[in-house]
C-alpha cells in the first residue's frame, strides 16, 4: 500500500482540490494521512466533509511542515510514502505511475518524475531512468516516492528546516541509496501540479528564508564534497545570488568568496563575484 502524507496549515481555501486529486486516483491501493499543523481557519471543517475510510485526519499544535510530515509518517501503514503539499494536486495516474516504477525496477529506494509549475510550465528532470553514479539533486524533481524504511533510517525530515526541506532530505536519501546500492529512479511522467502564487512581499520573504536556510545547510554539509557534486560551493552560491537580489552587497560578496574558496577552479564563480562587486 502507498501512504500519502499531507501537512496542512490554514489550507481551507486550497485543500479540497488537493484531497479530490487523491480520491480521483486510478489506483485504489493507498491511504491518505492529513496532519493539521495547528490551523486557525476552516481546514478541519473542510477535511471532515469527506466520508472515506482511506482518509485519516490528525491535529497537532503548530510545529512546522517538517515536524508535521514526520508525525504523519508515524500514522501510516504503507510500505512506501508520497508527500503532497496542501495546495498542490496529483494527476489521475500519479500513484499508478509510481507503482509501475516499483514493479519495473528492483530495490527502489526513491523515485521521482516531472511536475507542472503553474501556469502550465512542465519541470522535468535532466536525466531519466535508474541512477547510481553522476547524481545531481536537480535531477530529482516533482513529487517523489520513498520506502518508509529508508525514510526512517535516514532520520526523516530535518525539523530545523521550513524551506528546501525536500532538497536536504534528498541529500541523505541518495547518499544512503548509493552506499546500499538501492535504485534512484527518475520517471518520465507527471506527478503533480504545483500551484504557486507569489508577490513582491512574499518574494522578499522567500529570498530571506532561502538565505537563512542555505546558511544552515552550508554549516551542516560544509565537509560533504562528492566526486560529482560540491555541496558547499552550491550552497554558498545560492546564498550569494539571493543576497545580491536583495541588494545585500556585502553579504553577497562574502558568500561568493566562500563559493570560490570551495571551488577555486570554477571561472564562472569569479565572474559572479565581480558582477556582485560592480553592480
């Protein structure tokens, strides 16, 4: 059985479409676990309108999305997990496509596909198929399915994060998969529709959250450099870029210098430094 976990916070306006997208799945071998993370709107009322034994609802005091997802996992009965945000929507065959990947491949640890970023922009992984080597995290996009045993083995979501929590989890999941020779699979199918609404105020808040998140990740993974991916370099460049966009010149230069220090042969990194210095 597949367990879908949704963490909801003040999602009364959006969660009905999300739940309907799960109920309308072509596959029937699933359960839906919804964790209400301390909502103060009508989220509870919307969820309780549904009379389906496959849907389970739990309420907890607000602890953040990662804590809510981890709690949700403890309430699941399935062998595999799929996480869905409370304002996104599955496609009709999402679960069936994931099940097919499990059937077609042995020892799957984690699998992902493509998704639609509203309005109707398809985001695809750069490569498809089974992967053990040359792995880059930007090749895992969209919703994903993961063995519950694997999720628990790596410790679940990092409760210190409220942004890029999937990305950070993928670091631990894929590193473990490579060590244990579990398959990381990227399918050629759509997994969900990402409903994204932004504004200038939200965008500024998001960029500041990105900066704080990646400073945390830089410190956590500053010693983790693999043959095919330099995590500290990537984190430092992400911080520098977002600081630059927020007109934080001193901070952008500091972190771009950190990036260069982690990859001093990368010529583009020097060009970015001079760009941040001049503009």
